[in-house]
C-alpha cells in the first residue's frame, strides 16, 4: 500500500467542443412547456396587453384581500417582503 498522499488529483481529459456540442444535441427531449415567441407584431402586442391585465388584476385582488384582512384584525397586519434575489 502506498504511503503518503498524492501530489496531484487525477482528472478526466476535457471533451472537445465538437464532442460537447454533440452530446448536448443528443440528450433528447426536455421536460416542461415551451414558450415560442410570436413573429407577428399584433400578436406580440396582444400578449403584452394580456400579461399587463393579468398583473393588474392580481395586484388588485391582493390589495383587496389585505385591506379586508387588516380591517377585521384587532392588531395591525404586517406583510412580509420576499427576499431580494442575489445576482
């Protein structure tokens, strides 16, 4: 049995760029839905409007729920902010 520690850690040889790209392509289908961006400007505008409306409706509902909850509670309602994402 060898005495002491090895000086250098054994490493696998790195793949070439072509081999890495080929393995990436041959991985197969991925899970989850896909969002394909529309090419027509009118459809882009419609999707943007729809998203803005959804955001506005959700914010209004959240605001109404907070107001209703804070008016019915004897103690002041404290909302927790989501932690900021680290980049």
